[in-house]
């Protein structure tokens, strides 16, 4: 390892140790000693903040915290860790996913955001989303105007590296990867926001001399615009659904009329066929009368031939659609 790399690692280690002791300390002359955010250990990661330009420090004091923030502060020890970050959402708290060093700052950001949202007439809701069986219980944080809601998350990027202690035979007891915190926070609107035509940003990160705390007002403006976009989208979808229902109703009515017309036409053909058959039978009866009279003389009233003729005529009249029964 060359001298520059060694100096760099020493600076990183010192920053981590000082952060664990509470962040900023004072020089002997009383001036503030500025300590940068801890840099990732992974050498493959490219830092957005060059050495010598640490992430700006921001106060993490939380005065009179919101009840949701207070609950998260109390529950820190019970929060499970995954990918090098504490996952507050897994115990029903605010959706904060950061390393232990940045918990207080992340919750301070959430506290400011919640209070600014309240001043803007918005409110914070915690709700679970439908997830797969293996993902377990996860509670997400939403900003709502009473009709629509936008998910918000405060997270920290971590850098993954191989665990040198990992072995195949200890795979179930030793983690294969280790995660180094970057010290950089990001406030994110939910992924659905990328489907909306927003003129504002959807993500704010510690970068280029800026910190998330400076972007709270921008975030509130983007959230309000996102809520409006969601409302317009919901109205548009509902209108389209109503138009589709009306189109289906009209189509169903057209199909019913078509079926009725087909049935009426079939009835007409059946009447014509019945009438044609009746006319054919009447012609047969007339030919029968002529043949009988030629052989046996006139058909006398009350004779068997007269009775059969009356029955035949009555039967034909019953099925003739043009004869009133």
C-alpha cells in the first residue's frame, strides 16, 4: 500500500471513530473541529465527494419530535439490520433505511419533513403494501392529502464487499458479504412517481456540497405536485373506466337488439313456412274432395268423409298464422 492510500485510510478511520463519539468535537482554542461523513471502505466505489471535501455537517438535534419519530427513536435497539442498514419499516416504524451512525440524522430529516407537510395541510400515514410471502411484514410511509398518497423513504447507500471470513462450510453462520456505509442520505419519492409527468425532482441526495436537509421545501413541493398528478391520473382512469362501462353497455344493448331482430326474423320465417304448409294442405283437401266426389258422388253432411274433411280443415286452421283461432 502506498503512502497516499495509507493516509486516506487513516482519515477514514479517524472520521468513523469521531462519528461514533458524537460527531463534531472542539479544538483547544474552542473552534469547531469539522469531521466529514465516513467514506466507504470499498475501494471499487467512486465517491461523489472528493477527499478534502467532506459532506457538509448538519445538526441532528430533534426538538419536540413528532410521535412517529419518537416511536422510531425508542425502538432503535429492536430494529433489524439488513444490507448494512437498520430497516425501521420492518417493525412498523417510519420507512428509514440507514446505518446506525446516521439514524438520528435520518429521523431528524423525517421529523422536519413531517412537520413541514403538516404546515402544508398534508399528513403522514403508515401502511403495509401487498408483498410476497417471503418478504415478510413491511410498513411504508406515505404523505397524504386525504385522497391520494405518495410514498417517502430516507435511505443510505451502502457498498457491498466480500467477507474474508466466509467459507462454504460456514455459509449458514457467517455472512458472505459485508456492507460499508457511505454516509450519504437520500430522500426518495416512491417509484410510481417516475410514471408521472413531474416538472420537479423525485430524489434528493447528499452531493456536491448540498445535503438533504436543504431540500425539504423542494421535497414538499414535489410531493404536492405528485399528489395532484395522482389525483388527475385517478380521475382520468375513473373517467376512462366509466366510458368503457358505457361502451360495454351500449354494445350489450346493440347485441340484445340484434338477437331480438334475429328472433323476430326467425319467427317470420316460421310463420311463412307454416302458412305455406297450410296452403299446401288446403290444396290437398280440395283435390281429395274432387277425387272422392268423382268416385262416390257428392259428400253428404254427416257422412264419415264429411267428418274427416271437417277435422282436416279445423286442424289446418289451428296452425295457420293468418287464421284467428
